[in-house]
């Protein structure tokens, strides 16, 4: 194994220091003055170690998942602590991590938390104030915190191997759940403004907007336009017709929005279709029905979760046999399907069953944000029992939201999004969309829906597409597994160049366990909402084996939900 000159010199110095100290101390009754070289440790030796570590491949292994400084911006500081970007904490530590007021970092996991202040060598915890070795800091636009300190405060083991230049951290808890028994986003300043839909059937859009706004809090406070989502989408609906969560997903995935409320105010019956999105929503996960652990984890890590229930209430002015107005608690048990969308913003496992009108089996409730104004419930919020028939059956969480400079151009033909699905009565299928490049550029990513959990995917690109024979030249650019259903953007390790006027294809192989129709499609169902589906804007193909492809417009009258993201700079 090769070592740097600095490392070798440091090793020799350290050995010499240890020899001198122990040799001198062994002498009988000799007074020993402090060894001045020892005072150089913090100010000289540690920076040398850090410089050497940062100059090589530096690794961090957290709960057996490896990260390197080739793809991440972590580094060793002058205290020999590994400083990691806050942006990687949520996924790396499987925790909640948010920056407040550009000066405070709150990291939470289970019942534990660590609260850091910028440039301060202390942190607040459930056990009081703790001294830390390296301060929470900011470099450029990124915030950094010591993984060594976090490990100590959150109950992780943490060790560094000089030989392997690797820090290893591992969760010592035997509890696989990361969430506490009670959590309320209102107490974390991560709930958007309470609004009132009035007499319109726009709850689906309010729920989608509020969940997205919650996703960006506390770092960004936004108020997105519901008017634009309900009037400037690709569906043939007015604001009285209602809608569903897949429409909000399609609106976001198509980059039709969101736009700011101030630019398109609610309730005036008008919209501005020339408005451009102020954010790009690149990932939206669908949580399996009644998976309460997954719903709570999503709220904890990402923010509000859009969900559906059956409501016998129609506004803040009505009453219901299923609603306890004294405790603001609701529980419907019956066979009716959902007719109203709200946002789950928290939960309480110990919320008493006695708060509900119905005689329930046990305690527990979700804390939900409604769109009927602050006069309803607890300033616009109410409690829905875990035993409610519909709560948690349809759930969306907005997991990847980026600034609009992430990609330059979006190629697509599925403006109505996931309307139905297609397959060969098999768990697997190949789907391909063909586009013509309007400018020179590089294909950086592909977007598509996973119609079920644990979907395996492979992404291919075909340059210079001239017909189905071109599929023999498919070039694989990405592969992986998606744990949940939803819409995903898959970034390529290496972008693929395209030239203006060139036809190219994005090919997706999907394998979804238990599915018979694993590929999401857009088509006219005959319903009013989907009468605007345009089949002239797409060229799609499907295949069972990746060799023989058939045209979906000619044979199935649909578009495939496959998009291409291109950079032109």
C-alpha cells in the first residue's frame, strides 16, 4: 500500500514522541516538564492528517452504504472530523434534517434529536446541552456538520481507518423504526398556510400544493397557485369538477407548474398559461395503501403527505355523525370510496379512541391539514383515526424538488401522465419513446413511472433513430430498483450527446413484482377529463423481449409515460 510522504513523516514523528515520553517517564524520580512538541498536535499535526486524507479517495460508510468524496463534497476538517453536507443526511442517516433561518440545524431520529447553531461548539439534545468538536458551518451554498459529532449524539458507533481512509458509522439501535410515537409538523414550522377552497372542487390541488409547500419548509416558504394547477393543466375539467392525485402528479411532471399564488390568484376564474414553473418536481412517490409506517416516515423525512378520505362533511359549516366537533376528530367506517383530499402533517399513536364518535378498537390518529379555512377544526387541522376506512389508502409525497436550472429541456408526450397501464400479462416489459432534438445537447436523465413497489429498471438510449431496427443499438445508461411506486427521474452517470434534428429514443425495461401491466400510459378513457389526450405528439413502442417492437399509437391508441431531460449548455 502506498503512503504519502506527509503520512510517513507523521508516523515517524509520532513513534519518536511515544518512545521519548515512555523512556523518560520510566526514569526514577525525575521531574518531567511538558513536551513542547505535544502542543503542536491540534495546530500542526491534525491539519497535516486532514490535508493528506482529503488528497486521497475519502470514504464514508454509514449502515453499510458507501459514499466517496468523488461524488459527495464531504471532507476531513482540522479536528480530524468528517464534515458531511446536510443535504446527504436525510438519506444517509435515514433521519429528518432541516436548516432553520440559515443558522440552525435540527437533526431528528426516533426520540432523539441534535440541534446545532452555526459556528457554535455546542448542540442541544434531549439530554441537555452537549459540547461538540467541530461547529456546524457553511461553505458557499452548502451547510456541513460533523458526522463524528452526529454519531455521538444520535447513538451511532463511529471509527476512522487511516489505512483505508474511511470513516465507518453504524446505528446501534435495535429498533428498525426511525420515527417517534408522536410527531407534528406544526411544531417544526413545516406546515404551509391554511387556505380555503370555497365552493370549488379543488381539494386535490390544494392538497398537492400544500404537500409540496411543506416539502420545501423550513428552508423555503412558498405559496403556490391552485388556480394555475386547476386551470392550466392538460385535463378537460373546470374547478367544480373535482380531480385526483394523479392529475397533480401529471401537472408537476410535465413542468406545467408550480407557479406562485401571487402570479395567478385563486378564485378569479382566470389563469395565465404563459407562466413558467418556479420549481421542477422530479420525483413523487406513491405509498402503498394503509402502510402507516411508510406514511409516517415520509412525513418525518420529507413533509406533508397528500392523502384521500371519504368525507360526509362538505365545509366548515356542516356537521356529520362521524365528526366530533369538540375534539376535531373524524372517523368514517363504511364502504364509500374517497371523495376528499387532505394532507397528513403528523400523527399521535396515543391519541385516545374516546375522542371519536365511533366505538373504536384502539387509539391513534393522523393529524391532517384541510382546505376549508382556519375556522374548521383546530385552526384548519383535524384528527383522523387510524381505523378510518379510507385514510392512508392513496398517498403521495413529493420527494425530489429542484430549482429550474437543473435541466434545460424536457422532451415528453404524456401531458396527462399516468392514466392507465399496459403489459403482456407479465411482470416485465420494454417501452420506448422517440423524440427529435430541437437543439444540440446531452441527454442527462430519463423520467418514468414505477407502477408498483420494488420495480427493477434499466434505461437505454438509441442515437440516430431511423426505425425499429435501430433498437438493436440500445446503449444502457442506468439501472436500479425503486422501492415504491411513483414518478422518478433517473440521472445518467454519463450524458449522451445528441444533435439538432436527430431522432433519439429513450428505452425503459421495467420488472414490477406481481404486475401484469407494469408500464404507465396516457390514453383517452372516454371520460371528460381525458378527452384532451393528444396522440399526435408521441412516437412510442413496446416489446416483450427487447428485440421486436410494436407502435403503441397504431395498435393501442396511447402514449407512453417516458420523458427525456436534456442539457444544452
